[in-house]
């Protein structure tokens, strides 16, 4: 079946611009909050029935053109040997933070089927549930972003602790990055083998690096992971999203993904021009604009579609994850607007 | 007296590249930590003797080419009528957060001499102390960044609460921005009248805006403030620093400052080229690179100087504030390196 989302990933013509929303299964949906009353975040991630339920919610409620596996980028990290907790008001906490070569040596490489079987099981169920509706995107953190969390042990404004280790102990940093790269490579591959029809790598913090440092400390690893996934799964689209990528667009492209996720600070036309039109792009509405009245939101949607210029290879999305206080009706309206405004006569 | 820093602000030739460090008076200096044992942060900001002491420390210890008034961007905000506290592990907290037109109406416009006399007094003392050594830079938050803090009431990862108000209640947002703009305009002017020989506007969060939103919600206000300051003080350099400005460089330039502060994600040569060489630039070493061994730090310094190309109008600085755990000896070495490597035969 030739879904618009997958066609757009391959830069083929579609009848309308496909759209999905980063974090489309989330707290802005009352149906999601209902599930969260029964089980905490990690339990939802680890219980296939619940994972499937929340993954399907935005398909039913919003009518988006792709489902994305409900998960957390830190899910595989836990199986490498760190304790993961979500603490209210603080976010994820990983213990112990990785600060030494001994700590890196202690990390294992998970076996996806044994250690992350719940993810693969969810994917298998989801494929059955979604058949004929929309394709399923797999979900994976990029090595640099995962290293940031693993070294800091928690979220940070600037990840200066992680960058400090990177600069002061590059051998520890690279050993850690190698292990993460192997983990995400086989994890992403396993998701595709289980049924994911595309995979997105999230590199939320790589935009904190200068060009020289991105080139040296982040790019080789994500490139290796993408290359592995592509080699093992010919033709399956890989999406690479970096938040704050405006100074490193050319390097981001050289990582080799089929689709590049753009944050909202780019003008989409300029960014696509800079990247070259031989790669698909995904984005890039500011998540905060979903607070606008719908007539103004519509102008923003129109503007992005105009900048994409009807060129094959644009997947509409936000430039970052949807925010928990977003009005549900505006998320629904967004999907309708994209479909309606982009539909070819 | 024709100081290298002021000459560089005016794009005149200098014998070497002048250098100062954002947050150069700070916790990375044991001398600063000694002062903080006697008095908390706000007390240091409000007590001229202590302000003067910590402002002078980096001149003596590092040999930087400019002093910058030790202060906080929220100092004038407190005098507008919000309660400001610094809470350990959380940062600044402003109460009550500004969320309604009533809250905006309650805000006052401070009289710098009456309400911020301690700042002006510090500047007058500093000018005497610094005479013949280095010039003094005044210190001011830019309107958008101050609005972010005033609406959120505390630091935030993405200031989505502030942007939400901006989108949902633009009349409240613009009324707030008008009051902030008036405040910072007369505050910056008063600092110059008291003796500051240049003024820097810090716009830490404007990089969270898309181009369209920066143009609409931030630019007109900072432009107005800069224009006021320039008109009142002919020839006094205005520095405008925006963190994460790569997609809005042309707009940042149109705000009208004499010097543009660049963060570390830009390559300095590309950014200066994009800005045009008819404006001076300040930056842009990644603060985290001060954790590198000195031989590698030196390569980074060389690289930035090379990108500046010996062109008049480059002031060396970090791309963001120096980090508290920075090794003091590396900060000292940085200043020496810049002077030594840039000195003309």
C-alpha cells in the first residue's frame, strides 16, 4: 500500500501534504490523560496494550497520516544498565550518571528481542491495527542526545556537564558514543524488522554544538547508525530531526537520512534550498502557534505550505513536540487545515 | 583616552584584538566566591562597594580589555513592581508573574536616579577606579527576554508560557513590552549618563522565536530602545547580544546596534559575512571549550581570530556566559592567548 506519508518520504507526488505531530500521543489529549491515570509514563511505554492504545489515539482523534510508536528515547538506555525514573517537575533521571571509563565499561548492549521485547510486541500489534489506515514510524534517540542524558543524569539547560566530559575526557566520551551507537543501530533495525515502516532519530540537543564539534563529536555516530539501518533495510525511510540545526544543516544532511526534520526557527523554503531538494523535509510549525486563534493558525499553516511550494517531499509537522497545554481542538484543526489547504484539485 | 575595546566597537584598527568575557565576574573566581560568602547575589548587586569589588576582579585577575557592570538583567524589573528572589537550584523567581492587563497596569516605570541609584553610584565609583585602565560597559536586558521572565515568573526551557500569552493575548503582551521598553531605554541611558562608556543589551531568549515572530514581537521594541539610547548618547557603542540568532541575523542587525554579539554556533566568518562588515561583532567561543586542555583551547582561539581575519571591529568574547565550574587558569590563559595571537607585529 502506498501511503502519502511514505510517498512524501521518498519525494514522490501525493494528493495532499501528509501531516503528523511530534508527541502526537500526549497530555494535550484527555484520552491520553485517562490512560495515565491508570499507569505511569514508563508503564505505558512498557505495556503493549497501553502503548498501542495511546499510539492509536491521535490517528482516531486527529486523523494524522502516520502513527509513531509511543515511547521514550531513554527506553533502550535503561536496558544498557542505568536506572531510569521520571520525577514530577524534574523529568527523567538516570542513575548513576556515566562519568568514567568504568561506568562506560559496565554498560551493556541490549538484545532488542530479549530486553526490549515489549517495544517489538507493540509494533507487531500496531501494524495489525493500523493496516490499511496509516503507516507506523519507529522511535529512537540519536547518540549525542542520549549521551547528554546519560552523562548529566538529568535534563539540563545547556548540557555543559556532558560537553565538559566530551572536552576533558574524549576517550570516555567516544567509548560511550560507540556503545550508544551500537545500541540504537540494532534497536532501530529491530523496530523496522518488527514492522515499523520508517524510523525517526531524535537529536534534541545536537544543536548545542558548534559546527566543528557537531562534525567531530556527533555526526560520525549518527551517520554510522543511519548507514547501518539503511543497509539492513533497503528503502525504509530514515528521518533525522535535530532541534536548532540552522548552523549545521549541511552536516545534518551528510548524516544520510532520507528526510530531515526542521525546527520552527528556519524558514522552510530557505532551509530546503540550503539542504538541496534531493532530500525530503519535515516540519516546521512552532508548537506555540497552536495557542493562536484558528484564523491566525491557518495563516501560519498556509505560509509553511507556500514555502514548501507543493514540491514532492514535504511532510508537515511541528518544529518540536506538541505542548501539554495545547488546545485539543487546535491540534485537530491543524491536521484538517494541512489536508484541506494542500489538496491538489 | 582611546581604548582598544572602544576602538573595536567603532571598527577602528587596534594593536591587538580586545577581549572580555560575558559573566567575567562570577563563581569561577574564588575571589568572587569570597564576596558571596559575605552577601547574597542581590545584595552584591545593590551594594556599590561590593558591586565595584566584583566588577574589578576580572580586570585585575584576567586582564580583560573592558569591565562590565556587575548586575542582573532583572534588577530594573524589581523596581517595576515585581518581587525578585534567587532560589537555590531554581534561579530567579519573579512574583507575581504578569499574566493580565491589570498586572501590566500595576507595573511602574522606574526613575533610575531614585529607584536604581545604587547602580548609578556603582558606575560613578567604577569610572574613577578604572580611569586609564579599561572602559566600563553598562548592562541591560532586552525587552523580549525580560518579558519572558516576567510572564513565566521563573526560568523555563522554552518559555512556552510567555509565547502562549504573546499569541493568545497580544494586547497584554504589547502593553507589557511597551513598559519594559521604556524602562530599559531610560535605564540604559542613565547608566551611560552616569559613566558607562558602552552598553550591552542581553537578549538571551529571542532565539526561541521564528523569523516572523521575532520581527513582530521582539524587534520593534529592542529597535526602539537602541534608537533612544543612540539618540541620547551620540557615539556611545551599543552591543546587542542574541543567543541562538543564526536564522535572524539580518533582523538582529536591523535593530541598529553598533556591535552584534554572536553565540558559538555561528562560524564567525560566515556570520560576519552575512551581517555585512559595516557592523562590529563580538564573540564567539563556546564557553564549554574552556574545559579543554590549553593547547586545544589555543587552537580554538586561533580559529576564531583567523575567521575574524584581522578586520577592524572584532571584540573577542565567549558565545555565552562563562560557566561556574570553569578552571580559573583557563580563563586567564584565554585572555593571554587572544592578546598574544592577535598582536600586530
